[in-house]
C-alpha cells in the first residue's frame, strides 16, 4: 500500500511542505513511490527538520533515481556524489553558484531528473532559493509565443564552462566551489525540445534555460534573443514562483525537468553551506 503523505501546498500549483516522515530511517519501496508521485505533482518538496548526514542524503536521493555525478563542478571532499554548495563569510561581492534563473545542466544529452539540498550552515537571514513552475508557464504562454516554440527545439550549450560564451576573465567567483572553465567540449551544441513532457505525470513544460539556451532551432542567436527574452520574462513571473527561506535541517527536493531555480546572493559576510545531490534523468521527451 502506498502511504498517504501530509502535503501542505506552498502555492496553488508549485511546491508542498511535507511533514511526518523521517528520511534518516530506511525508505520503503512504497514510501519511495509516494515521494516520486508527490514530486511529479508538486515539483518541489520542502521537508523541515531532516538533518540528514551524507549517507542518509544519498539514500534519500536514490529513492528518486540513480545518483548522478554532474560535470564541471568539483564534488565535496567528503563524498564524490555530493556537491558542497558553499560560500564563506569572507567571500563578498562575487557571483554565486546558481545565482541566475536556470535548470541544471540542460545541455547534457540526459539532463538531471532533479536534486536534493540539505541545509548545513545558514546565514541568520538571506540566502533564500526560488523555483519557477514551467508547466504553468507553458499552459499560460501567449498564443504567439506558443506558436513559435511548439514543436521547435532549443539549442543548448554548456556556456559558462566553455570558450565561446565564457564569463569575463575578471568575473569574481567563489573559491569555495571549484568550477571548470574553458573546455571547448562545453561549446558543443545540443538540441532539446523547447517543450518537454514529464515521463511520469505526462505534463508538458517549457524547457528553456537563461544560462544554457543560446538560440532556437532554425533561428540565429540574434533572431532568437528578443524571443527568448520574452519567454524568460514570462517563465519567471511571480505567480509561477515559490520562495524558500532556509531553516536549520531543511531538506528540499525539486524536479529539474519542470522547474527553474535561483539562489539569492544577499548574505555577504555570512557562511552558507548546503549539501547537494542529484539524481539522473532521461533524454527530454517532446511534448
């Protein structure tokens, strides 16, 4: 029997607070199935007071799919399956990891299915994370934009890690998260559907990325730029978003196929550490 989960919606369509379970304990097959169903429905799950250590975090991740070691980002020294999302207190006036709207690694042949973040050290205030619901963004897309992207592919590259679209050499970045730069392989273009279908729920969602999408198939970068700008403005409308203020012990799980996320960099002078794991996805299915 699949257990009933105590889900409290965070917004009408996106996010749910989940209480009454302890993921430090073994996760049964039925509980794993219920968690996957809840994630497919709500896209982001917020679990307070979990305080998972790394082995428990990895077990929880495996409930959603095989663990994935993402490229270009150095893993935590504690475990190769974990990324330490860290900014130290003395790292100020720098760009931060995840500090723009994006989904993770959409330029891969099989982008991640989703990720988990476990709060470890937090600033007294600030450092929130936002998510944007791309299923609702697609469902409410204006007709002219819908006609432009329906059935079309988006060209993705690993822009920040490559050569052609690399950030300026003098861009101040964190020393606490080692990111590979200047890899020509990251400039390889990969076409994914601009609208993808979730493999479990069947829902359709926009799959465009302000960091990794460089143009729409059949259009130049210059022709794509104003269209993408309109799309991104729509995709991140406040009514599609939820915002999480981190508390000690919080665990957050999100679906990378159907959401964008944004890490708010407003906590200079304070240390912030979260452990991140990622579970594998599949080649995007056209909607």
